[in-house]
C-alpha cells in the first residue's frame, strides 16, 4: 500500500506522468455547483489531480465535454431486470451506474442462503461495484409462504463480507412497531451498522418509533408531504423511478441545494424494456432536471449524496483522493453519456470480457403439480367482495368493493366490468396453499396471464377472465420452470421462460429485451393497456404495500395487516 501512496503523490505533483489524463474537461464541482475547466489525472483507480495541467502515460481529450461523478443506484433488485447480476452489470454500467446497492431478497425468498451466496460471488466479479445488503425480511411477513427463511444468525454469518454494507430494507413495519421478537433480534444484531428502510405512508409517532431503531432511509416515499416529513426527521429519501413505481414527478421538488445531501436516486425494480427505451439512472437525472430540479443538486443526489448515505466515502466527487468513477457527457441537462470511466479506465466491450462470473445454481424451483380449472373455484358466502384496484404507475393498490356474479355458492369473474379473478399458488413445495380473489384494472376481457415473479415470496400469480385459461397458463408456467405466460381461448399466445429461480433468464439481456417486446405487444393485443402488465401482476402479492393485496393465504388488508375472510 505504501508504494501505491508514493506513486499517487509523485503523479499528483507531476514528478511522474499520471497513468491516465483526461484533458480539457468541464468538471461539474458538486461542492460549489460550478463548472470548472481542467484536466483529470488518475493513478491506478484513484483521482490524483484536477483543475491543473498534467501529462499522462495515456491521454484522452475530453474536447470540452462535461465530467460528472459516476452514478449510484441506491436501492435495486437486480432480479427485476429478469437477468443475472452479470447481465445486469453489462446492461446498466454503460448508463453511468458505477455503483449499485442491491437487496437480493427476491432470490433469497426462493433459494435462501444459496441465493445470497450466488449474489455475493457475482458481486465480486462484476465490472461495476455491486454492493449487497443482507435481506432482512425473508419472508417479508407471516401472511405468505416463501421458499426460505433467513434468521438473524444467518445474516450475521455474512456481515463481514467485503461487499456487504448492512441490513436491507426492513419491510415488516408492523413487526417493528409491535416489537416482534424476530424483528427485534435482527435490528439489535445490526445496531451500529447501516439499516435500510421501507416505510410507505408511515408518519407521526409510528415513523418516529421506526426511525428510533436506527433505520436510515426509505425508497417507498410517494408524495411530497410524506417526503418532507421524512427528511425533517433525518431520514434519507431515496427517490424512486422504477417500471411500476414512478415517484419522481411527485418528489422532484424535494431536490434542491439544501436538501440534496439527504437524498438519493434509485430504480428499485426496472425492466429491460424501460432501460432500453428510457435509460437507467441517466433517465432519472435527465427527468429530474426536466422537472425543474437544479442541475448540480440532481447530480449530487445521484452520486455524492447516495455515497454518503451508505458510508461509501471514497466516491461521489471528481476530486483528488476519490475513486476514479466518472462520466463524460455531451450534454449536461440531457445527461447524454459519451464515456463511462470505472476505476480509472474507460468502459468498453472488453471491460466485460474478462469477468469470472459464477455459475447459477441449477434445478427447477417451481415445485407445483399440474392444476385444473376446479383449482380456481372461489367459494363465497355471497356476491359482495373486496376487490384489488390497480393504480397504474404505482404498487399501491385500492381496496374496492363490488358485487360479483354469484352462482352455486361461488363468485365468478365479470370481464365486462373489468373484474377478473386473481389467484396465488404456493410453488415452493411447502403447503399447497392457494389464495383466491378478484382484481380490477387489467382491462382484458378474454384470457389469462401467469407469472412466477410475485413479490416477495415469488409464488405463482395468475389473473384471468376464465378458470380454464388460468389453468392453461399455470400449467405452462410449471413446464417452463418459471416465467411469464399469456393465454387466450385455451392456447398459449406468448411466454418468456425464467428458469433461474423462476425469476431470471440465463440469456443475454438483449435476448430478454427482444422477447419482452414481443410478449408486451401480445398482452396489449389482448386489451390490457398497462405499461408493464407482468410487473403490475407481480406486485399484487406484496403484503407490505397498502392497501389490499393477495398472497397464497388469501386477501390481505395491509392497513390492518390481517387476512380478509370471505
């Protein structure tokens, strides 16, 4: 280490040529907000000089382009891109994301510690700096069946791993407030380390109690008043723009010179289609600026602020002594990326060619026997029923009431009124549970959609106009070993196989993107106009997001945190 420091000193002083010099850059100074012209000198992976003239072994002429720090996605589930961490890396790093903080609780809910270890091994091989949070709520609640359970002891055995920051999003808010023993054990074990939050619509005394446990941030903020209260109470707000949860428009006015150090940007769950069509964090940056947020404050939020929030004090500025993760932009307000530098080297196809990525675990994670149309029969005492109401662009749902067609002691779908049946089938081989209910908002009058992605326990979710098509969709999903399936008139009309834990494809992200385009067009042709139909379906079983959800146990009133019995 001493020889590295000595080389850095010599190159910073100009005694030796720097390993790399980026000349003629306009550096966005995130301390002062100014644009300052000069060179960027790099020794190894560290910036050793700025705002002066340097000579280098390798030199790149920026030609007046803007230089900004690399972006940090402050909360992401890589699995939601439907590809492996290695493909996530290849897909997202060119969009300027040099660091990502991931919570692998999707795969952990299916494969447990085996899934966690796979992500840790992957994180040591990616070109970007992929940091891992230890999944705190596997399962998220006791109102669903997951494929695994991670205890405090399981998590503690990994806390010293070099890629670990701390404890991932603590979703079980009722468990915290009611002092559930397992929640208390995990929170107590990680006192003094970073703990991520997950507190949708939490306020007042309840928010105070939640924060008093050492929880530091929240990515579930969806309105301005909620964001202001959380900031006022010292909670870092991670502004999210995913494929289903789109909160940037509502929260962009939080981003200013004063508040930006207490913010971050995140994607949470973003599909390959949105990444291709819009971008990743580069999209969030240009969108925030277009919404009127100050340019320097936005770039600070996307880099330095996120770094500070997670204790990554070696990055987030283009300044001597900082990690040489930075971007050259053709246009600052449009966030038009020309070159990404990671650890002092420009990112290219060769960057990804030398990675030694781990082999994904093998085996079919869908442990479910074939079903029939009778599987989906929904007994009820009468026609009146609670119905999940989809809110496009949100994972929040409405708790609606409706009178359904009622025959022979059973409730039935009413596609003409956009009232479809939705069921969740336990797929981990634990108990064979089936939750049955109804949903409004998918818009199609014939057919069915099925998914093995169902946050967070990832049981099979199926929505349909008829029980017959729902059975065809689920049975095809079983044959695939997981994925997405669309059915109409008893025939499979579209599908995407996700054989790795029922969550991810083993194909390159370009292939997944192409197949998703085709599948989305097929579903839109069925009459469903939701931007991301399968992702919207995948969030219906998430019983930690208000207001009405469905798990393999049945309908869940999230506000009361209890099952609804018909």
